C-alpha cells in the first residue's frame, strides 16, 4: 500500500488517530497543518488572521504535495484540504482516503472553548454549533469523494485504528 490519508472535519480525530495508526503500522506520520506551520514559521490561526484562507490553502497545497511524497506515510490533512482541487487530486491519487466524521454536537464538544480554530473564532457555543452545521453541509460533496467514511462519534482511538487497519488492509 502507498500512503494512507485521513481527512474530515476539524475535531474528528484525524491527528490522534493518524499518529496512533502510524505507530501501530510502523509508518511515518505527516500532518499537513504541521508542515504548513513549519514552512510559514507561524500558526495556522495566525496565517488565517493575517493573510486569509486563500493564502492558507496555497500553503496547504504545497504541504500536501510534500506529504504524499513521503513513502508509505499516514497523512492527516486539515479539515478543508479536500476543498482545493489540486490538493484533492494529489490526495485521492496517493492512496485510500479515509474521511472521519462526527456529529456536530460531538465536534463542538471536542473542539472545546479554545479560540484556536480560525473558522469558529469569536463565536458563542450556539453560534459555533450553527457554523459547524453550515460548514459540514457545504463540504459534504467534497467529503463524499473520500474512499471510506467512518463515524467516530463515541468511539475510542484504538477502536478506530483497528477499523481503519482492517478497512484498508494496513499491516
Ligand atoms: C481547517 C481545519 C484546520 C486547519 C485550518 C482550516 C478547515 O485543521 O487546517 O484551520 O478548513 O476545516 P483541523 O481539521 O486539523 O482542525
């Protein structure tokens, strides 16, 4: 198998599941948000605040390019990576793309009160929930392009790692 890609909305566990899956299968783990932050020398939140989302997507595209070049890596993307046509093409041709999902309420619970998610910044919990629902609906067509889809609501990381391994045949 080539790369294994984990995507899905923020708070669906891409990074935690990806890290654990990589360790269990002795693969490299690459997180595209980390690559963006390393290259830019700033946090994703700062990039959004100063240069905006379009600039972030361009940096993310480059990070995706680098990530899919790492042999056999488990790659966790940011929640919006599949929205960009170039990133999407690179990811879908790199290997199985597993989209992690969760209910809007679970996503809200997992992202917590921290104001570090640019798309939910400065909103009350009720507004956040509405925003999560709105973005999920808008992104559904992109998320549907993933090769597999797993609802993570109420499930443990180990359970999810096991399911992904059997789903994609990861040794
Ligand atoms: C984004 C999700 C974030 C990060 C950026 C944009 C999105 O990643 O890439 O803030 O558009 O959903 P996480 O999904 O890891 O939070």
